């Protein structure tokens, strides 16, 4: 690996070496991260990065597209199969561009879109005031009615939808550990004539593997996602639609030329490889294990009276309030980081603390499950974490040594059969 960089650029090589070691010896619990196969990495580093392919297969602006057309078509066909979609756009450079291109395909400036409240689990791209997209569209919110169970207030959602007349209703989150009631979204959407979209950036892999419900089976119009989270592919985005060809065409136009320039063909090839991997039977097994592992960790936390937002988890992530340990999420993140456990501080519903130093931590199991961790190891990691939160610096040394053992005994696999 990296033989040319090593010879030609020692400065960059140093950073790669450091990151290799960090990933090998630490435990990655950030729920939006994962480890890709070497096949995905080879595609990302391939000669396809040299090619300009503005347009879509069969309709490009430049010549020389024999193989780029083939590889993009492969990615599209595999994505359709994986998610039960009729149309797929595999060009979005990442999740945020997929969101923005979808909004512009479905709305005019000043139109209203309804999404999940950000402190209740929604993502930055769902209308956080720091994003430019809020200057263009009007965001309204739905919330949980009970952070103890995670139940969404669908009645309030219906009332808001009737009053605000959103053009788009969005299901999706980056910090919510439960399943959404997709039927309710669709019925409210139909009632107010809104397009119903699911941003499944976090859970796409779990849907593809059949471990969670697929919004398309409940009548959703659009599904958009990243490809690098539970789906375990390259950093990138996708937008999927069902049956409605008119809608699919609008989305294609919105991605290119509306919003992006030339597609990253190397990344599209890597998406094709990732979708191929996710179509294998072993991926189903992987996604079920992710959820079993998250549940095992949540149980340990509960036994130690750590307050879990929504009371537990049905997916890959756990959101915990660490204030009962007398610390903020930021302090917990820092302490755990010293023991090579990487996760992130996170706001919790109606957080009394400041957003930059909130009360919660968010963690997830996609990456450690890729390394082969099962419930037993996950329970042990959770115990080590609780020990650190209770005993702070005094517990870090021991935990760090044990984490290194657990991690190095389970190296990141090069491929997934
Ligand atoms: C991660 C995420 C995104 C953004 O993806 P990027 O690739 O970081 O741009 C969008 N929506 C949701 C729900 C996410 O979790």
C-alpha cells in the first residue's frame, strides 16, 4: 500500500501511516463511519478519476465514454435491485448534495418542506440555520412526543402539515435509534399532496440488507442516501425513485446540470463494487449483526442506569445522556478518545446544554461489526465505556490496553465474501 506516496511524498505518507495505525488500534463507534473493502478502495484509486463524463450513460457531453457508460449503468442497475427502485441517480458527490439536488427537483424557492427537528434526530441538511439551504426553502418540523420511547407525534405532524402545506415531507435522521412509521408519513403526505421522501443516509445498509423496513414498500416517492455509512461503500450519495419517470427525470436534471458538474467516475465505480457486495447473502447477515450488537451495548448501558434517548435502539445507533455521570457529551467524547474509543458528542431532545457542548453521546456498531465483533465483545466494550465514565482518568489506562487487544485481534477484513 502507498508505495508511490512513500517514495515521493513523505509528508503525506506520514499522515496516512498515522491514520492506518489509528484505525487499526482504536475502536470506531461513530455510527456514520465504516471500513470499506480493498475492492472498493481499488475502484476509488482507479484510472476512472481521469475521465470527464458530464451527462448520463448514452448522453454525455464528451467522447470516450465506452467504459464509463458501462460502469455507471452497472452502478444504477445494482442500486435499483438493492433497494427495489425503478430509477437511480448515482452521481451525487455525497449525502448533502443528494439532499440539495432533491430539494431543487421537487420545490421552488420559498416552498415549504417538513423534516424532523434537529435536536430530535434530524440532520444538518434538514434545515439547520447554519446551512444556506434555509435561505431558499422554508423548513418546518415534527418532533418526538416522548423522548423516553421515541414515539413521534404523528397527530401534531398532521396538523402542521395541514397548516403549512409543505411540498415535501421528509422522513430521516442521523441521531434517532428507532424505526419511523412510514405508513403515517405516506398517509399525511397524500392528505396534503406532498411528495414523501426518505433520507436513509444512516440506515441504507440496514434497509438493503433487509434488517429494517424499506420506505418504498410503504409508498414513498423518493429515497436518498449516502453510500459510505451502513452501506459500507465509498463516500458518495444516491437518489432513488419508484415508477414515476417524470420525477426521476427531474431529479437527474437537478443533479446535473442543475447542481453538480462532472461526476466522480472512480467513485461511481466504487459504488458499483459496494452495491455488488451488498447484494451478497453475507451482507444480510452483517446488517442483522449490526443491530444485535447495538442492542447488546444499549442493554449494558441501561443496566448501569445510563439514560438512553428513546429507551434503547432498533437500529445501529445509541444516543445516551451522560449528564448523570456529572459530565457533558464533549467531556465524555474526550475521555473515551483517550482510551481509543471514537464516538461523538450529540445534542439530545430539549437539551439543556449548549449545542457545542451538549448532554449526549452518539455511538454505533457498523464499523466494529465489520471487524467481526459480536454481542459478547460489544458488551465488554460497553462495560469498559461505563467504567471510564464512572471512574474517569483512573480507568483510561486499563481500558486503552484492552481496547487495543480487542481491536488488533480483529483486523479490518480486506474483503467480504
Ligand atoms: C450523513 C447524512 C447526510 C449527509 O451526508 P454527507 O455525505 O456528509 O454530505 C445527509 N442526511 C443524513 C440523514 C445523514 O445522516
